[in-house]
């Protein structure tokens, strides 16, 4: 069995501790001297603002000299055709298809006219926002329990996820949303789980996809030839390509599907790979009555429906008529992100994390090369290339394992397992199994995986990886960086998470070798004890030291989720679950420097309202405005109580963000600017 990353971290630490002073490379048989971090003259700018104090305030808290306002929120109309006031309880699918979606996650900004490299100054942008999932109780004020939920509301809820695309224009120093007259007139667009899309690449004609497409197109007729009305859903993070397209990553698609175990067993008796897929991804994950779900999401009617999700989907924000493309060459998993960098020879790397405990880190490298002079020539680069999974070695080195059908089948045979892959498409459909068979390292929920790129999109080989947390007790001791606590029973979990840095061999994002280190072991740099207590009373290991040295100083934080790396090589870290570890501070955004040596200075820049995670940190191209997504405000109260429980008990909603007063909370994109108009963080 392949070691979990945390066991490797601990072994590495033991090696360092026991043999201090010896060169690390001499300790391991498989050391690759050429994979040392590249010499770089890069230098990060300091984060130049006053830290924001920890707070549970139900608003956005910022350093002095900074201001915020909501840019757009769930339910805001994208078109003049929508004139009614927004009323969540009576929302219909048709109306939601013309309003900004729910639970905004990843944000990406594109210059309104494509140019490469992207212009630094522009007055018109296109914002792409993921809408990840919805919580009935937090969507409809009338819903206190599943029984209150109506089929019309359920359909509107499904239509509230996917992607929202809106034009932004600059009005003096301010950015504002540009409504379009009607769908199809301008760039504004909703892509929902009902939008026709195209499957491309090696798994496009996989037998599961063929069967599920037929079921979907019967339930949702009208898709153009060759397209499937399954749209996109469970859109967590994503990325941008140098050719000006948006990549949205489908993550927890299990939560879309309803059904009973008999619906699944009927199919799995005759299809063993399907049974394994059900176990791996955990569907059905929706908890409301099956009759409420739109037909494509009922496993009884569409048993292979889940094969339509878990992909990276490419969207052209410049062409609102273009069908989104599901790029099967990147593999099906709970994709957290899809961030790109151009390597030495012009091939493009796409980094993805599979955000489930014990899953893996991936990199896809295109076969073709990026052509900066010919946008059209790049539009299908993501259909052909090599897919790799990361294997971390104890000596601080690592390798990218190429996932091929022959190697995966050979590994299965050697391990005396009956699992086999029929062809490349079949392996990509079940890529987790291939990665595991070939020795990929299980990890603590790899979320955002962000390569550092320059203005011409060239990666320098530096990549940061957010490992949000791991709440699973039980795997073998040495290893979890939290397991250095003397209290072996209370320190098994990695609740605060950590950030890894990898340096690709020779600074090339197409490399098959890398070196790695712990960039930040999240926790409290000022903690007097190794362990603390969460607000629910659970013990949590909060020391930030790794290899006996603190990884950072400054403001404590937990559960890193998404990154933005600015042109000054500052890294902006958004959290998802900080309040679960440090109860006196809602989720937040912090800044540090990519190139600073440990202990890195960390400063808190923004604190979100109650019960919200922060996602999608980004900046306008001139870096004079910072944007982030405030997702699900009010989903818990400041004691950590979950809103679905509070609602069932008849309690009031714990957040009124962004409208204030007694308003129903709405997920929203906020924009932050400096009062003097300067660059963020300078
Ligand atoms: Fe959608 Fe992995 O957070
Ligand atoms: Ca996330
Ligand atoms: Ca998250």
C-alpha cells in the first residue's frame, strides 16, 4: 500500500532529526540530484497592510485604508428580461437561469477582448464564477425540513448551480456589472446542469457516458446533435488558460444524485466497475426525497448519470454560443481546480487536486504546444496529452507517475486484483483507481494547486498546494505532521491543514520529477501548547513547526482552500473552515510571500461574515481591485451550529450578508479597493 503523504512527511522529519547535518540527498537511494529547487532571482514583495484582528462580525472586515462592496450576489438579474424583485421562495428554474447563481466559488477575470499576453489595463472584463452547490434551507426561507421542499424549488435549486458569466465595466475607479438586454445579446450567460455540452477526448464515447446521455436527452430534449443536456455542476475551483478560456472543475457530484441502494445494486450486480465507482465517489449523496430531483438526477432512471460529472469543463467566455466542453483527457475525479502554466517547450501543464481524503494530486501535460499568435490552434489542446499523478518520496523528492492503460493493468495483475481498464477512455473514467494502482500518494484533501506563472504565463516550476484538512482518524501513526504531539489519541487528525510547495525539476512544469517541502503547517504560531481545542471542544494540534522550525509567524489560520498569486509573488490564501478550528474568527483571507524563507510572515487581510467560506480570490489585471467569493453566509452560527439544524428548530438565520438588516443571506462576490486607489497589498 502506498504511504499517505503524512507518513512520508514524518519519516522525512525523522531522517532529518536523526541525521542532522548530513546532506539530504545522500540518505535515499532514489535521490535525483538534478531535481533540486531551481536557483531563482525571484523575490516576493512584502504584504504592506495592517493585519485585521480575529472577529466573528457578520460583515467584511478589512485593514484601514481598504473598502469593500458587493459586486453581484445570488439572485441578481443578468438580463433586462428579468424585472421581478428577487423572491427566493417562488424562484423558478426559468428565472434562476437568468439570475446569478448560488454559492459562488472560483472567480476568474478575462479581458473582454482576447489578447496574449493579457493586457494589464482594461476597462471591460468578463467575470466567470462557479456556483458550487445549494442548501435547501439556506436557499428558501420557507423550507425548514425536507418535507417543505417543493419540486419547483428543487428544479430552481439545480438551476442555481453551474457557472455564471457576467460582463464588468469600469466606471471611474469602480467596477460594476453590465446587465445584458436578453440572453444571447452580450457575454452574460448561465450554464446550469441542464445546458447542452459536448464531451471530448478519449472517454467521450465511454459506454457509461453513452447510456447516461441517452437518459438525459430523453428527460431534457432539445440538445443539438452530439451534445448532452447535462451541463455542469458541483463546480468548485477551476483555472484560466493562456488562450482565454475558463476551466471549471466538477467536484462533489455525488451530492446531485438521489436514489436507493436497490437502484444501485440492480446495476452493480452486472457491472463491477460501476459498483467500485459508487464506493469511490459515494453517490447518491443528496438527502431529499427522490421524487423531488429532476429526472436526470434519479439513479433509478439514470444509473450512469454520475459518469457525466467529475470532469474539467472548458468554457469560452468570449463566445456565449459555444457549447462547454468536458475534457475527458484530464480524468474523472472530484476535481478541485485546474490551473495552467506554460512549460519550457511550450507544452501546457494543468494541475488538478482530487479533494477527498486520501485521494491524489494530478498534472496533465498537453501533447501540443501553445501558439500565442493563433488562438484557434489552441482551442483543443486539452484533448491530447499525458496525465500524471504525484508520488511524494521521503527524501524530499517526488515523481510524476504517467498513467497509462498498460502500466495500470500490469500493476493490477501484479497486485492480484481483478480490476482492468478496457482502454484509455475507461482508465480516465476511473482514474483514481489507476493512480492508486500505480503508487500515487494519498493526501489530505488537495484543494487548490497553483503554479507560479509570469506575465507570459510561463511557469517557473514553483507550485503551491492547499491541503485543506483531514478529519479522518485512524491511519498509522508516524506521518501526519500533527502526530508529533505526545497525546497520540488526540492528535491524529490534521484539522488545520497545511500548504505544500513543490519545485518542478529544472523549473519546468513539464518535468517528471520534483522536490517538495512543507510551506506552511497551519495552526497558531503563538500557541503555548501543541494542542488546543476547537469551539466544539475537540482537541486540535496547532503547532506550526515542521522539522523543529516554525513554518510561519504572524496571524493564525486553518483550512487553506484557494490561492491567488499576484505579480509581486505574494500569495493570497482563502480559508474554508477556519472558524471550525479557531472559533473566534470567521473564514478569512491572508497574505504571505511565495519566496520568503521559513518562518514566513502571514497577515490577515480580510475576514468574511458569519458562516461563510471564502473562495475564488483574484484581482483585476491592474491589481487595484481584489475580488473574492463569499460562499454560503449563514450556513452555521458563531458557535458552529449548522443552519439546517437551527432551521429545523425554528431558529433565525445567523447571517444577513450582504444586504444587512433582516435580509435573507445571499452568497456574493465582493470587490475590495484601496481608498487611495493604489495596488492591493503594496
Ligand atoms: Fe469545493 Fe474542495 O471544496
Ligand atoms: Ca474549495
Ligand atoms: Ca471548499
